């Protein structure tokens, strides 16, 4: 799938991009691996670590369609990871979030089709399911654009799919680095927004591996959702600092008590596989696809009406010792 291919990742200097590049270089031999992002310093620093002959570093913004068109020439596979992701920042700067997350998605789709790219996977978030904040709303629009792009592609070979997952352990914006900083500062307490709060939990490596596998599974139009555990935020705080007290500070603007990855309203579109779910398109694409059997031959089945993959009712919750082990695996303490 990846041997001898030209691969481009937007937002490639972010947490996901770095782990993705590391994983591809360790296990595959691409012809070109293109990091497309707007931060020259992060690209310079990344190039010191990843300097293989196949590596390319392109300065550019997904808002810039012309530059994106140049970068995508000759590319076989695209991972679209670029996004504005901070919930409070998006609430305060809504138009900037829309320009990157929605118009940027449109530009990636256009560039992929014009350059006859084979497959595109866009990264999404649990906040795109039944969104209550602007960030989640823009990612829902982005998801819809990528799914619908399979119709626009027509006879073009380009296929588009989406991968949706939850909080990534230790990524920028994650609560883990925030708690770790408080612990290092010997704070008097760890701030907890709400003792009932839950989140889906996944490591960067698990997220990267899931995306790579879905390039092999995808037929176009799927939203792939991994079966991952939940954590209670109070359990996370206890796992990281057993002797430090907690203080409830209240939910921040745009924040949910729990997250959802497969909404109940989409249960009639949702298929369950051994280790993941697939949300199929709401409208029929321009070709007949049997989503119950993917390109790896894996078989799925329809979920029960009203099924919801919800972080608060998830059958799998991590105990504190499992949280410690998962944080250690991710390089966090």
C-alpha cells in the first residue's frame, strides 16, 4: 500500500504528523513523504530528525489552494491532519477556524481530484458528533465535505474517507501535559472541570496505526471509528498524582460533559466490525458499495436501532493502573 508511493500529510509538523512520519519511515519505503505545513521553525526542527532522502518539506497553508495544488502534484495518498483545534480559540476566532477547517478541507478535496490522487483520509474528532462548539461544527462540515467528495469525483479514481477518534494521550491541547505541568510546579491541587466528565482515550501510535489500516480498508465515503476505552477525568488525575487533591472549577465554554463518536441519530447508518465502527454515507454515492465487507475482507453488521458510542456509557473504562500504563506507553507520566 505505501511502498514506492508519494504520500502527503497536511499539518505534518503536529503531534499526529510526527508520529505518522516516524511510523511510515520505520515500516515502509515510500518514494516521497511530503510534510505540508505553515510553520517553518517546526519544519526545520523536524527535518533535523527525519532527514531520509524521501522526505520533502513544503511550507504552505491549506487555505492557499494554489500552493496546495503544487504540493499535491504526483501524490498518491493524502492524510489531511491540518486543523485549528483549540475549542476556546475557535469560539473567540470563529472565521479563522472556518477558513482552515472548512475552506481548507474544500481546497484539499479540489487539489486531490485535480491531481488524480488515489486515496485521501481526513482526520476528524469526537467533537464533530452532535457538536456544541464551533470547532466541532466545523469538523462536522469537513466530514460531510469529504464524504460527499466521492460523488464529485465521478469517474476520477480519487476516493475520500474520514477517521474519527477521541482525545490523544499527551498531544498538544491534551489534559495530560496540563496536569503534568501542574504537578511539576507543585501546585496545591489539580483543577477538574467536572467530576462526572469522561473522555475517549487513545495513544498517538494507536491513532496512526488505525489510519494506516484504514487506507487498506477504505472504499470511499466511510467514517471510521475505533473501539477505544473511556477514562474518567478524576481517575486520570488520580493516576497521575495519587496524593494531590482535586478542585472542581466548572466546565469551560463549548465543553461537553461526555463525548460521542457514533450518534444515536446515525445508528441506521452504523456498522460494527471487530475493532471499529463504520458510519456509512447518509446519501447514496454514485456507485453501489457493500460497506458490510471492506477491502480487507472484514465483515461488519448493523448495530441496534438507537445505538450510540458514548464516552459515558462505553462498556470499557480504564482503571487507574491502566491509565498509568497507557500514559507510560505514550511517553507521558
